[in-house]
């Protein structure tokens, strides 16, 4: 019986470790609700981020299909800095991309880019 309990505890611990689950809440890098809301607004704004022009995301109407769907963003970009760099200037990572360099050409402010990244991390 003890061996079974120990195996179950070990399996649950490993599952938590590999899925990133934790008993302690994550504070570092946690986005606040206002930033997430702003990020969604900028991402959906046809005159600002306009992410829907190229990406399927969340509950967006009439999404484009040029870029990949914006889903499972934490899993796809475990390093938040890489996701931010992608939004700031995707051409650094992929010179042939059609994605605008929102930061490099100052199409979006640094705060707007940070907010978009906060929002994307909720998808």
C-alpha cells in the first residue's frame, strides 16, 4: 500500500513539474488585468495592432490566415522575451515574414507592445 501511495505521489509531482503547475502563485512577470485588456484592445484595433488581419485569435470576427493562429502562446513562446521580440520586429527571427515590425518602425508604443504580449500570454 505504501509503495502504491509513493508511486502516485511521485507521478503527480512529475506531472506538476512537467506541466509547469505549482502550489505557489506566480508573481514574476504576471500581467495585471488592465494591461491584458489594453493588449486585447490594441490587438483587435484595425488601425493599431490589427492582429486579426493575419491571425485567427480568441473570439475575433473575420480573422486572416496569413499568420499562424494565436493559440497556446505560453507553450509556443515559453520565453516571454522571445514573444515580445517577435511582436517588436519579427524580421529579426524570420527575414521573409510579412509581419510588420511594430516596434522597430514605432507603429506601436513600447507600452502597447508589452500589453499585447500580456494579452497573448492569456491565449
